[in-house]
C-alpha cells in the first residue's frame, strides 16, 4: 500500500467543501502512505496551535477520530502527529489533552490486514499508553517534564522535600511507559515507526535529564530527612539505578539505527564513577533512624561519598544538556537556512518582474531619453484672453464659432465675456453669416435701460423685464415673435429643411 488512497482523497475533499482547513491538514498528515507525517503538514498544525482563533478541541477531536481507523498506518501517524504537537506545539494543546478524562483507547487495537499490521499493532498499543501517561503527568504536576527549566536554579533542583518525593514517582511512571515501547533496531523497518522512535528518543533525553536533577536534589537532602522520607527516598534511588540500565539499552538502539553519537548522552560515566558505597551509606543511615545496629561510619566519609555521587550525576546531566543545546542549535541553523532560501526566492521573483524604466518609445520621454518637464495641458482650465478676444488652442473647441464680447468694455463698462461665459449672453459682435444651431445662444438686444445695476457691495442685479426672463412663467422663445431667439430658431429650421 503506497500513496494516498481514494479514501484519503475523498475525506480531504469533504473537508475542503466544509471549509475546515485544520481537519483537511489532519487528514493529509495521517494518510495511508507508509511514511512519517510530512513536515509541511506538521508545521501548519503547530502554527494552528499558536493561533487564538483556532479551536483546539476540534483539532484534538480530529486526531482522535483518525485513531478509530482500521489501518495501522493511519492510527500510528495520528499518534505521531499528536505527540509532535504535544512537544512542539503551543502548551494549550497539551493542557486540553490533560483536561480530558479519556484519551486514546487503543489497548485492544489490532490490524489483521497483514503480517506487518500484527507487528505494528503491538507498538501502537505501547505508544498510545505512553502518550496517555504523558498527558496524565502534566495533569498531576501542571508542567511538562521535557520542557521544564533545568540547571542549578531549575525546577527539580529547587523543589522542597515533600513535593520532590511526590514528583519523582510521576517522572518514573512516565519513564517506564516510554521504555516499555521496547523496540529493537531490526524492528524499525518503515518510516512510520522510525518517526515515532525519534520523538521517543528526544523525549527520553529531556525526561531523564529532569529525572537526574530530581535525584541530585534528593541525595543532597537525604541525610536531613525524617525516617519515613528517607525510606521513600531510598526506594526512589534504587528504582533510579535500574532505570539507568534500561535507558542505556534504549540509547544503544538509537546508536544502531544511525543516530549521531554526538547526539547520544554518555551514561557510562555515572555507572563507573558512582560509588557502590553510596547505596550502602544510604541504607545504613535509614537503619540508624530505625534503631538498628549498624557499623560506625564517620561523617567525613559519608560526605565524600555523597559529593562523589552528586558530581558524577551532575556531569551526566551536563551531557544531556549539551545534547539539548546541539538540537536547539541545529533547529536555529535550519530556520536560518529556510529564511535564506525564502529571501533568495523573493529576489528571483523581483528580478523576473518587468522593469518600468523610461525608454525612447515612451510617450513621456524625450529624444535624449530624459523625462520631459514641459507643463501638461489642462483640458478643463479656462483659456487665457488676449486683447479682449478669445483664442482656442484646442481643436476640440474649434468646432464652435469664435465668440466676441457683446460690447466694448471701455464704452459700456461691462466685463468682457470669455468662451466659457454664460450661454445666454449676447454675441452681437459675432459672425452674422454663420447660422447659430443652438437656439439658446440668441442675440438678445441689450437695452440701456435694462443694464444690470451694480450695488455698492459689488453684486450685480439684473433689471430685465419679464419678457426677457428666460425661465419666467410667461416667456416662450418659440411663440414670442419679437424675440431674436425665435428669429434664429426659424432661420435654423429653414437651413435644416434646405439641407435635407
């Protein structure tokens, strides 16, 4: 089975129709292809967890719905996608998973479609148990052990005794669930289980680093604890030693599958350097608190034994920290390479765009290739007048006759009319031989008695009679035989009749 199935394409198309981009991406990340979820889909879902308008319960429900599939590929990739979002997504995603009463109910999952389905179903059951335990751990302590602050001032190093004795067993349970995955190098045969193993490998490093710092804090406070606390602390330390052996075996598998040895912490240093006398000193201190007879041991020898154990554990923790720092540096370098590639792609796109430089054929350029600085002609501006006559510079206005002022301004005192003057003004000085085709451009006779009266404020008032008022109630230019407008109108009708 390879490639996207018809079911995958139909499901993605259904989510496209409904407009759910998140569900569509979940579908594409959990296809039937026998390979890990694609990085572009995982990155998009991580981006969705950081957006406040994205419904986190809907995203989680989409992943849970994919785990109900009968194919081991779809279910395994759904668990991988969920794990990836728990590690690299926004913290509110794992918060929602921790708030649910039930998560993955895959303890009885079995794919009977083939021999590979039988083999992978075992790891699906183990993997789902670890993810459930990871969410439960977050619910109990309200933080993720793989993301907790480490170092001398870290969370596990500064925790008080009572809280420390309650927190370390939670780490132990999560570590047990991780190590129960129990995969061998020859069982990592496809891209799906390899992707799950890589996430588990990174979790094991961070989780054991927090576990290691908790043990250091426990040993530093052990000889100041009460009897019941010492008994719990001794039991925790014994379990820690057994888990050291199991985590070493898990890391050997990582080395066998090709993971760089520089990314694998060295735990042999603690196994070699940790004195066997430390466990004996812890047991003797507890026996002395219980009133049993023990062989005498000086405080100086006990302090030296404790300091040696703490220093070896601290050096082991440093190796885990270096691995984490290398991973962060690799992530930064990958991000810088991605930004550089995007920048180069952007520059290529800009270089392919046509340039807008001025050429010789451009209408705004001159012969020399420079931009002309001559003023542009405004078609809507008022033309200037010279010697009382108007000269039109545009051929568009040469279709109309040249208008002259109705009378000289020197003799009458009236303002000179321009080409944009009132169309109802007189054009007595115009060419009489040219018929006027506009009946509203009439040659009205100006009577001296009806000249406009200019007030002291500079506002002119017309003193025409009702017979000359164009928009009066009684005036009709087509019925008034004494009007020059009527005469022009009859002349126009005769010219049009002769032409036709």
